[in-house]
């Protein structure tokens, strides 16, 4: 019999027990699962009746479908799919409108330079970043459930999109393309980026149709943070050629970060002094402004728009000094006015871009859902993860028709929107108005904007992602396993690529979960004297044990990966299989186990292999003269065990609703409470 050396035991069978009953306790007879079902019934009986009568089940499904097609059902569906119908009637116009307007305009001002910067990161012309800052924001305002979420261009997605575009449409080896050839190359790359957005949107809509919003849980917080932090380093290194004015081809694939660093160091003597000066001055302005916005966020009425100030100053400087002609500084050039014609992406490219669209869709949903959840918890409202799938899927799918690249919620602009006083999705409309004014009227003012400034905006926007590494010491103290997941994901992202790093991080995090289920210990329980509570014996030396009774708790799912450990643990405790029993109780109290209670409250599920292991345990206990009792099995576990043939080795009277009921029955079996008296303290 297992237990601690100092654990006290009750009197031997046949003697009077000194167990004290709890104060004010009431007595009742132990309840088996069968008796509980007779007394109280349950939803299981209805499910069994439906399963037995196929026609009744079909009628039930038909009634549900008919109710959803009724007028009230259609209205409920419309409310669920168009969230503004729910929150707009309750909108507090006087209290919220000014905050939404200020926050929307502030975010829109940041969207303009940031959208153009992230477009270059996606290997498409800057104007397509403005399109991506308009259409997805407008669509999410109509379909999204995150009141404080800001969508648009996101650096990590832009980096992943740029890698896919460079692989699908590589630049010719000779370089020195003519104007017409460059336009053709840009058009092909825009089509490839739109096809990637179309594919990721279609995948998210498929996930929505299958109600797979729960998939966001597989991208744990350490994986997402390590992914964004590692991608930020990729962004920094990829922008070095633009900062230094080096016309270097973009490196893609594994070890692209190190290849880019090697190419930059090799070409460093050819860097442009003019663009290097512009980059240094831009970073000297942008980085301190970012720090001021963070440190004085509670004192500033609205964050300082450092990006738009830098864009205006650099454009004026380049125009007045003719830097583009005198020093060959790369500029944005003409931004076409209006919107592009709707165009369906080339569907022939979809099989090629599927491998790129899948990780982009997962990152889009994971980052957006986690951000929405953070602010929903902070401001006490709920989000619908499946509706978020629909919102981002439709956003990417429809915006791809207007030549937009993949988009999602963004860390920087979401934080900016909250700091500026945003309250609802209505702030997105004000942001769209700002971007729309640039597309229709203000585009020519950005003609002389140096591309080096956009590269600096890309780098400065990564500040929040870089500072995520400050959380590592705290993560080490909280959970070494999560720390290992963070580091493995980050190293994989940095050394290999964002796509492979994401896959490795997800697989590694899932492996840690599996490994932790295999390291769970089976705990022997004892009774806290004067109560009805059973606690692990190792927690206290004052817990009571009954000679001949062993109460065990197995707190992990029982599946093919844990069945071996389950068998070895039970053999160790019960002395089955001919092995020596490890007995930590004093020899004078040692007695062979006659009754064992297995607490199954922690066994959330069992597969076929695990169920067969329990059936074999019942057979071996019966052959060894040990009375096996199962306690607190959930409905799914009972169903699986029954189908595996457990009731051929045990009777329904051996399945109890709780450990207390099973222990009370075991005490009667051991004749501690008399031959006919059997009660439970409640």
C-alpha cells in the first residue's frame, strides 16, 4: 500500500474506527453512476435516445434548421454577422464620438507613411500600402468584434509576403531594368502579393465555415511573441540596404538574415553618403519621439505624430535640395490618384502560393485574436473568435481584388488607437477618411519622399517587438518550459525563416504539452480527519489511510502516449505483475491492498489504447482479488470505457460519482463501518 512514512492509518478491519465526522455533517448512502442517473436523470439519456432512433435525430436537426430559417433566426444570424447592428444602437455619441474621431485621425496619419513603408517591405510600390490601409480597415469596421483593434499593414506579414513575392517573381539577374520593364515587374509582383492575400483570405473563410476559431489556442503566447520579435530582427536587417543606399537584391529562404548581413558588409564601401545621412537624421528624430510617446502617454493629449512630421520634413528637404537628381537619392515618385480597378488575382498561381498563404493566415488570425482578447479583457467585453476569422478572411479576400497585400491587426497602431482615446470600431472610419484624402488629393505631396525615410519608419515601428525580450527573465521565473518554447521559436525564426520558425515553434510547443502529460505523477490520497476531503498524502503527514484501501488519483488524459506510464504506476502501487511492492508505510501497518479507488476526475479523455489499458487493469485486479472502484468519470470517458468492454469485467455498481462515495463503499467492503451501514458525509 502506498503512502508516506509518517502518514497515520485508521484502525484495522473489525475494530472501531476513530475517524471523526465533519462538524454539522449529514449522512447519505453512496451514489453510483447508475443510481445517480436513476435519481436525477441527465442529458445523456436524451442523447442516447436520439442515437437509438435515427429518424428522431433527423427530425431534431430539421427543427433546428427550420428555426434558423425563421424570421427571428435570420435576425439573430444578421446580428451575429454584422456587429455594428449590436453596438451602434447603444453608441454613446456625446461620450465616445470625440475620442473615436481623434484616435481615428491619429491612426490614419500614422497609416499613411507606415503603409507606404510596409509596401516596400512587401516588394510592391508604396501606393499599394495605402490601398491596404484603406479597404481592410473599412471591412473590419463592419465585420470585426474587437472594439479597440486597428487593422492594416503589419510588418511581420509584409516581411512574409515580400519573401513569397521575391520567390514567385524574382528580379532578373542582369538588373538595370528600363522603365517599362520595371513597371512590368512591379505589376507581376503586385499580382503575386494580391494572390497571396486572396489565398490567405480563402483559407480563413474555410476555417470560419468549419468553426475553427479554436485553432488560435495552438499558437501560444510565447510562440507569437517570439515570432514577432524574431521577425522584427529580419525587418531591421532587410532594411539596411535601403538605409545605406545599396541596390542589393533581397535574400530569401533559410539563413536569409545572415546572407543579407554578409552582402551589406561586402558592399558597404559603395554606400551612398546622402542616403546614409538622411537615414541617420530620420532615426535621430523618430526614435526619441517614440520614447516620448511611451513615457508620457498619460500626459500627452494625443501621441506626437513623428512619422508624418519626418515625412513632411524629408519631402521638403529633398525637393528644395534636388537630392534625387544631384545625389541619386531614391524617392517614392508619383502616387496614382484614386483606386485601382477591381481585378481577380491570377487563380493559376494559387497552388504555388498555398504554402505561403497558410502560415500568413495563421499569423494573421493568431496576432489579431490575441490582440483583440487582450483589450477585450481590459475593457470588459467579449469577442467572437469565429467572427474574427470571418472578418479577417473577408478583409483579405475582398481587398485582394483591389491589389492589396495581406493585412491583419497591428501592434503599434492598436496601442496608438487606445492611447489616443478610441472606444469603438467607428474610429476605423475616421482613419479611412484620412487615407482616402491622401489617395484622392494629397498624393502628389509625397512625390519627393526618400525611400530611406520609409526604411527608418519600418525600423522604428519595431520598437515594441524588440522590447518583448525584456519579458524573458520573468518568463524564466514563471515557467522554464514556456521560456524554452520562446527561445526555440526565436532561434528558428532568426536562423531559418519566419515560416519555418512558426512551424517549429508550434510543433515544439505541442511536444512540450505531450511531454508534460507523460511526466504527471499518480498521487495516493488520504482523508483529512474531521472532513470529507481527500488530499495527496505527500502534502501532509496528518492525513489518514485505511489499511487495505488505496485511493489513487491519475490527473492526466489516458491515451497511447501515457498508457505505458499508467500501467507501470498502477503496478507499482498495487503490486501487480509479480514486481516487488514499494511500501513506505511502517511494517506493522502494512497490509495487502484489498480495495483500490481510482479517481478519474483528471482523466479528461481516453483513446482506444487507454481504454483497453483500464479494461486490462480491471481484469488483473479481479484475478488478484482486488476490488477496483472508479470515481468521477466524465460522460465521454464512461462512454469510451463501456464501448471498450469495461462492463464485461466490472459491474455498474463499481462506478461512483465521487471519491467520497467510492471511499464510503470501500469502507463497507472492509467492514470498518459495520456489515450493513454505509454512509457518506456531505
